[in-house]
């Protein structure tokens, strides 16, 4: 009874049987009455009529079973594909697709199922890459710590102030890496706590520029702030400050001496646009597509000390999206500078 074709067979047979049975009852009632034949023609014997109706009812059962089986097979074939594909996904084969066939509803279902499968495969790939990246990023500072401490214990190198400072720097990098990973995970899971309140972005931009101006002067980079009068919006000021700080720090890291960094803000109907534009290294099209990925460094030659944890731009993207905004990276190519745009809804 749980099979689709069995249920359809019973339904079709039941409908046809009911129709013929009602005709059988109506004819019997008509034969039992004393009404004369208005046409004056010969009437079929009641036994013959009853026999034909019984044959029709038997025929309806056969047609119902056959029709239900065929219709059930046609309908259930795509469903069987979904069941098999779901079992294979449950066993870990995530890159499974089912053929889009049948009715429009089944085609829509297959399209949605295939998209879900692709999304699962993409998420699994990101997870594996994340685990590999985390292991790689943690291995280097841990190896340095282990090697230096072992050398100090074996009296190979003296544990002087310089060596202690080096070990302390490695522990700071580990702490920063762990904190960044936790913050990124919370933001991407939409669980990052945001204390939204009315925020003056003009003051916030000015504060961030002022905080990083000494570093820009030290590197010989011109830091310019050019912003329109922006309206106040409901955001987490601390998080947006972190976003701007990460973008400006990244720009300073990639802009050479005598270069220029412009910080600006404008607004249109429905959104505020913050911009950080530099005249530094620039980005190739391949780099633009990956610049917001975790642990991505456009310049592979940069060390972890000079290149950060590789999570800064990924955190920028996650925080902005947690505010229902989005980010964009622009560049005309290598050596032509780059621009990062933040779109925040008003």
C-alpha cells in the first residue's frame, strides 16, 4: 500500500468502478419502474445490461491497475533518482547531480537539488582548505617556538632578551591568529554580536585616519581623507572601525614610499559607500577573485610578520555582510593600485 503505483491503481480503479456502479444502480432502478418506453423501440434485456456493466467494472479494475502502474512508474522514476542521490550524499559523495526530467515541478526540484549538492561540495572544499590552511599557519610559529625552546634547553643558544622577544612575538602571532579565526567564524555564521547604534561615520573615518597617520608618515605614504558629510546610520561603530583599520593597514602594507592612499565616503539613495584607494601594488584579475579568501596573500613572498595573518580582508567581508552590506575590490592590474569599496545600507 505504500508504493506510489499501488495507490494510483487503487484510486483510478476506484473512480472507474464507482462510475460504472452508479450507472448499474441507475439502470436497475429504471428497469424496476413501470414507465413505458417513450421511443417505442425495443429495450435490451436487464440481464444483458447487467452483464455488460459487470464486464465494464472488471475492465475498469484492469485499466486502473495498469494505468496506475504506468503513471506511478513515470512519476516515481525521478523520485527514485532523488532517493539514490540522497543516499550517496549521505555516504559522503557530495558532487552528485540528478537528471532534470519529467514535469516542470520535477525539473525545478532537480535544479534545486543539484544546486544544494554543489553548495555542499563547495562548503566541504572550503572546510578542507580551511583545515589545511590553519594547520599550515599554525605549524610555522609552533615549529619556531619548539626549535628555539629546545635549543635553549640544550644550551645551544642563550635564552637572552632578544630570544625571549622573538618567542613572545611568535606567541602574539598565534594569539592574533586564533582570535581572528574565532571572529571570522562567528561573522560567517551570522553569530557575531553587533551593538548597533546611531554612528557618525565622519568622526569614525577621521579617527581611523588620525590613528594610522603616524605609520603612513613613517613609510613616506600620503594619507588623504576626502569625505562628504555622511548621515548617521545604525551600525556597530567598533566593528566598522575594525573594517576601516584592516583596509587601511592592508593599503599601507602594499603602497610604496611616496605613494598615496585616499579615504573617502559618499552616499546615494539607500546606502553609504566608503572607499579606500591606494596607488600601490595593484591586483590581477585572478587576485581580485580571491582577495577576500581566508589566508590569501596577493604577494606570496611576504612573511607572516609583514603580511599579517591573511585573514584581514576575509574579516572585512564577513563584518560588512553581517551589517547586510557588501564589499568590492577594484584594480586596473598589477602596479596600478587598488580600491576597496564598502556598501552599507542606510
